[in-house]
C-alpha cells in the first residue's frame, strides 16, 4: 500500500536526473498554495453535501450522497494534480513532471531557453505568485507555460544564474 501512496503523492524527480553526467538539482518549484483553493472548496462542498445526506428523506438521500462523494473525489483529484505538477531547475536543463494517473515529462536544455516572461497578475503580486512563459526555438513544447510559481522573481533570477554559470550567455562568471 505504501507504493500506491508514493505513486500518488511523489512525482519521483530523482529518476529523471542524469546523475552519471553530473546533473544536480538547483531548485524544485512546486505550485503556490493558491492552487489548492479550488480543491479545498470542492472538498468543503462535498462535506456539506454529505452532512445534508444525513438529514435527507430516505427516498431522496441518494442525491446528496452521490453529489458529496463526487465532489470529494473531484477535489482530491485536483489537489493531487496540483501536488504532482513539479517544475525542476538543474545545472543542465529545466524539466516538468506532471500527471496523476498518466505522467508526462517535458524537458528543455538551458541552451534552448531564449527568453523567459514572468507575468504577475494583481492577485499574484499580492499573494506572491506568478506565471512563467518560456520562449525557445521550438515553440510547440510542454514547457511553454508554468503557472502559479511561488516567488517568481527569485525563481527567474535562479534560472538566469544557472544559464550564466553554464556559460551559455555572456562571459562566464568565476566564483
């Protein structure tokens, strides 16, 4: 049963690293807490519906029961989906692992990143999150948009620092 819990809660980033080539993790970017508001609301509505079920007439009780269970399952799935959507910055590339039942991996070498746009809507500025848009030579890719990134300015600087240290832009900085 432990493998099922790990499979549903851990994106297993380590197995995607090129350790033989010296790849190390610089930063793991999880979703901002803001994305859990919708799943929490769905779970709350599911619990309310189950509470209504307890006081419903017997002939109509099936509806709030089914609705409550459906809302709880939907909320749990949305929370797992947000938890398993993980963006990783390494010294060689950036990649994203996501998916609950089916997993996908999108990767981009640091040298292919041409531009990063950091978008911070008003509520994102107030709560401390933003959205990344990556521009590269190949526009159709799985890493084009990363939404709800906590501390977006710090993460952007981290990516720029890693690209600079790799010697991919401008003169190489020696520490």
